[in-house]
C-alpha cells in the first residue's frame, strides 16, 4: 500500500470512528425517555398528593417521561375509563392503584400488549401483575388493633369502620379484628359497607352517631383510612366523649391531633415512599432487571414525638 493510500485509509478510518462515536453520543443525549403512566385512586386529597410528590420525584431522578391520572370522584367506573384512554397512548409501563376487582379485565388488555403493570397501594389478586408496591395492609390492620388494645382493657368494645370492596381496606379490617380479638377486645360492630370512592363525610358521621347511640359503652374506633377517622372523631367530640380513634394514613390533620395530644397514637403508611418506590421499580423493570413480587413501603407508629417531624416533611414536599 502506497503512502498516499495509507493516509487515505487512516483518514477514512478516523472519520468512521468519529461518526460512530458521535452516533452513540447522540443516542445517549437525545434518546427517548421511557413513558410511564400512573393511575391513582383520587385527586385533591392529601394522601394522594403525597404519593404524587413521591412519584414525581421518581420521574425526575430516573429520567422517566411520566404522567399521573386520577378519577375526579374516586370511583371504579371513572378509573376504568381512564385505563381505556391510557392504553391508547401505548405506554412502556403502567402503575395503577386499583379501586376494585372490576378493573382487572382492563389490566388484561395491557398484558395482551406486553405492557408491564405494577400495582400500587392495593394488591389485587391478578396473576399477571409484575409487582405490588405498597403497604402490607393485613399487617397494618394487625398493628392498628394492637395499638388500640394497648389503650383498653379486655372485654371492652371497639367499632371497626371501612370499605370491604377495597382490597387494601378489606385486609385492614381483617388484620385489626384478628389482633383485637386475640387481645380479648370485643368487636361490637364492624361496618364495612361504605362505597369505594365515597367522599361524603356526613355519611361517616351519621354511621358514627348511630354506633354511639347503640353502643354507649364503646371504648374505641378503628377506621381503615384517615378520611374515615376524622369525621368519626368529629362525631365523638360532638357527643362530648373521649374515645380513641385510629386511622391508617398519617395525613396532616391526624398528625396535628396527635401532636396536640388530642389523640395519643395512630398508625401510618408511607405514601411518599410508596410513590417513589413504584417509579424506582418501574425503572428497574424497563431496564430488564428482576424485581421482587412484593415491595413493602412500610408502616410507622405515630406518636407525639415524631408527629411534628412528619408534619414538617409534608409541608416541604407539598409547598
């Protein structure tokens, strides 16, 4: 090979190397971010706003093109419509907090298109889910029952209020009842027929009013969410009673009751962690990594000593 040809060959080789390097740099810089749609249960409630804050932080940290959708009135019917519309966008992955078993056929459509589905907050009995991220709701109920029992005497009466149609709340009712009965506490009434998505606090107050009239010797109330605990507590206060109430979410209003010693103790999920872990898991799935089938976001015991710290954290992320 002549010197001229050698120079031409090396010049051509250099050009190829530069072009290939540029191509790979271009792909890294301008590559399309994975698209993830998150369908939650409600909008404009603090618990879900906290979850959204965790999700959005996950989108930012993991470079995900994400979108959060929520049913306006928190009903299963609205959620199913949202899932139909979201499927048309052909996302790379779906994260959903199911409002009930009726949405499972909608999730099958995602499976048919090989779109991974992560369940968040409520662990539906669906065989094709990639993973569940959230609270172990049976354990949450057990802990709520143990805490309530620690404030009472064997034989005293407690009311349970929740929604059996919700996977998460049904497990909480089962867990609470199990631990209360093990401690010798009598479950005087178990009201589990509230509708999923019901936001009418007046209905909860009416139920609590009726329970107080029927069981004047009631000594405690466990609800399956703070949105039920707060109106139940208001009813108790209006009757001039001091009865401990335990919720499950640790939202600001419940935290303030504990900080101000109007309630002694409660249990709380970790909604921010739940949202963030869901996106972190989505990132791993999209990168082909193996993930655990159940990822527990944990349960905390809320007392006066840690209520203020959590209030400050929520104020920061929701500002």
